[in-house]
C-alpha cells in the first residue's frame, strides 16, 4: 500500500459548515489581540481547528434522527432506557449513571470512594481526573510503563507499569488505595493504547489486593482497534468482542462521551456495586440531575447512545486510526519530528527538536503554535513548559516540562485528507524559515492552569525585528 495514502471515508457528506482563512494582516491582528494565546482566539477566526478532539466530532444522520426521538420526560424517559441498554451491552455493568461530561462522573465517583490522603494510581491521569482526585483529598499517582518515554516505535506505550504498581500497593497498603484506574487510550501519554494483557495483569493485581479496578474509557473503541491490530490472538475478534473482554476485567468505568461517544456532549459512570451506585446517585441528584438524565437532555442521551454503537464499527475505526496515522506520516515528510508511533486521536510535534534555537524558557511549543496560526490559520495546542511549567514556590525558579510538544488533535469525521495535506504544507513552510522564528515571554499569568489565560509577548530572534 502507498505509505501516503489516506483511507477513503466510510461516509459521504450531507451538511457542510463553511470555514475560511482570514488574510495574513488580519491573522496578525488576531494574534496580537489574543496576546498570543490561542485559547483566546474566536473560533470564527480559525481555518483548521485542531485544538481538541473532545466534543468536536460530526454526528451522523442516524444521530441527528435520534435527536428527534429524544424523550424529555423528567423521570424514566425512553431515551434513558435506550442509552442504558446500549451502555450495559458494551460495558456489562449493572448500574449506568448518565452525566453531562466525563469530569462529573469523576466527581461523583471520587466523592463516593475517597478518604483524605487515599491514593489513586493510574497509568496516567488526565488533567480533570487528576484535579478531581486532588479536590476530594486524594493523591493521584501515575505509573506509565518505562517504554512510554522512549523514542522506540512500540505498539502499547500507554501501558501501566505493573511492577511499580505492585510495589506501591505493598508499600502503602491496599486499604489506602480505594481504586486503580486505567486510562484507555492513555490520553496524556500521546493517546497511546494499552494492551489487553496489561489490563488483565493490572486487574489481577487489584483483585488479589481487594482494590476496585476502573477504566477511564473516553477512547476505549480506539484502544480496542489497536488491540485488534497489534496484539496476538485478537485479529479475528470483532471490536465489540474485544470491548466486552476489556470491560469484563473492571468493576466500573467512567466515560467522557465527547470522544468515542461521537457526541458533542455527554458522559457516564458504570458500576457493578449496588451500594456504590446508591452513593453516587445521591450526589448526582444534588449536582447534576435525576439519574435517568444526569445533566443531559433526552435528545443528547439518544445521540450518545447511537454514537457509542457507531464508534465500534470497524470501517469507521479503520478510517479514524488510519487518518491519524496518515497525518503523522505527511507531517514527518514535511520535516516535523513527531512522537511515534502515532496515537489514536492526535499527532504530537516535538517543538524542542523542530525549533532547537529556542530555549525552554522561551516556549518553543508556543512559538510553533503561534506560527501555525500566523502562517495558516491553524489552531493547535502547546503541551510543554507553558502548560506544565511554572515557578518553584521556594526558589522562584522557572520549572520546565520534560518535553516541549505541540498537539494537533484530529476531530472525528470532520476534516478531509486535503485539510490535513494543507496543515502539513504549512508545517513545511514554517520549517523552511525556522531561523526567523523567535520565542515568547509571559507578560501575565494565573497561579493555576495558566495556559488557558496566559498573556505573552514575542521575542525577536537574533538579527530580526518582529513587528
Ligand atoms: C476528556 C477526558 C476526560 C474528561 O471528560 P470531559 O467530558 O471533558 O469532562 C477524562 N478523561 C479522559 C481520558 C479524557 O480524555
């Protein structure tokens, strides 16, 4: 097969949403007004938006039709029972509790199981999961596998380091660890998948110690497709069968349906334990809503129910994962050093290697992010020292992230091969004039999650004046 071939879409397009590239002077103006923070740019001023794959996907005709079938009854709506039956069919869990986003499922679960000072191990916590654990007095701990940080092209770099997890349980004692989490795919580790054998091993370790085992399963369907592709013994199984096996090892799961639910909003918690479900629902009613709608309208619940089934379709997954892989290959051909293998939902450019003349303290990832908008109206996000750095409260010294990355997330069923070709072309053009690209300095920042609101100013590279 041609290495640079994009998979043909298993759908055709029925509704279109116009997008346009602003003229260059206008883009400069937009950047200045946004203080070089792409979170502050209006969506209408973006041409290709690769900020996130969360809630940005396109719904199918079946999902739009399902919206009309939404039952908006306060209690016992038909929409809920359709949703419950589908989620139960996939996860095999007894209690299906709808929430309007993944983070609310996190809130109600952690509020129900955590005591102050308890630990929650995870292959890698996603930001909101980490924040929810901390907010309820818990201590989030990450155990990514050692291969996660290597440059080797290995198939399951999202795995849990079970050796370290075992030692940690022995050291702290199982009574201080109410649950172990597995994030599939491992979002904060580049959307890398977790193997079934690693899941089995982790689940066995939890069972042995009487600890609950949970999935954070926003991208479980993408993970199952990777298992089918790369893990021996799964080639002849359907994605649904693989998903059933995956969930069979867990006591429960939390999901943001904004990813593999193929919906713009939604989520759920699924648990087996009756008592735990009762505690969760008690809190749910206070902060979210009655347990047959969570925080969703009936029509949204129906859209999620249909989306969950569509995401298990193998033609869809082949296209989806194939598109992201194609994107990685063309970016590499355009000269961008990327994290390999490509994950399920995004490509990460190593900005420290792409712009080696910009030191960490001048945010090479942000420099590339700004340049993507300046050159091509593209929105990406810095995942480096701007997002994870900060100041040591004792010494006042600037702390840097381990890697200076720029994430280009791919929304589901939204962009075509030509859109991605365009992005690669822009990256190539930026690469051809790297020397003219300077770094940034912060002019204003918040104490927490500074990347959302930070204001920056451009530093001219040596010998060049920035207008
Ligand atoms: C998006 C995401 C969440 C949070 O879900 P929201 O719907 O954004 O609240 C949690 N975990 C993972 C792995 C995610 O990707």
